[in-house]
């Protein structure tokens, strides 16, 4: 349990407490986090995000201001996975960071969390120099009801872009492009088309 000398065992005990949303889960997990090496900090946001109480929200907001972009990225991905739309104001701030992984994660979060307020930001991100950021923004715009956003995704998928091919899997009526890629010479393209 949490008294074990092994960090892995203590982490798993904290994970189980968070899954059960135990009343001491967040305080015990936060205490363990502060005793963990800094390299392990990105492992904690999913635990706090799954609990979803006021204390865990405060911890996640604090972590969104952490100096490590890996920690901030883990918070955005966890907030997206656990549908934590209460963190959208802080995620919108992260979408303006220069780190492209943060931009991509924030763009994806806006679509999953149905954040219509972010549409102007997403439209700007579609012009990103980073293809994955632009495609994440296009997919989110599509998820927010902007049907014309699909054209860029389809075009990129036709050109063999792995992210676009994977994105088409969640878009109805475009299986013909995926079927074409099942015979592609590149095994990564074939895998993403499945």
C-alpha cells in the first residue's frame, strides 16, 4: 500500500484510491507526488483528473502552470480523457504556448470537450507550421460542427499523412480513403488505415 518502500507500489495504491474516489485519494496522491522524482510528475495528472473534486481541480490548475511542458501536456491529455471541461480556461491559455505538443493537445481537447469559445483559436491553429497541430485543429473544428474543416483532413489522408488517416477513422462516410490505404506500400500507412 501507501506505506511500501516501493514507489511503484505506492503509486498503484494511490491509483486505486483515485479510481474509487476515496475521500483521502487526492491528499494521499498529492503527498506521494511531492515525494516522487520530478521525472515521475507527468504520471500524476490522470489520477487527479479521474477524481474530479474541488481539491483535485486545484492541483490540476496548479500543474498547468508547472515549468515542465511534459507535466502541462499530461494535464491537458488527462483533462481531455476524463472530460474535465472545468479546466478549459487554463487549456485555452496553454494553446498559445510555443511548444507544439501543447498546442496540438489543446486543439484536440477543444473538440472533444465541445468548446465553441475556442473556434477562433482553432481557426488560427489550422495555419500552424506543424502539421499535427493544424490537423488537430481541423478535426476539432469538424467535431464542433464546421463541416468544411474535413477537406484538409481528407486531403492530408489522401497524401498518406498518418495522423489524418487515423483521424478519418472517427469521421463517417470516408472509409473509401481508408480502404485505398490498406494496400499501401508503407506498413505504417496500412496500420493507421485499419
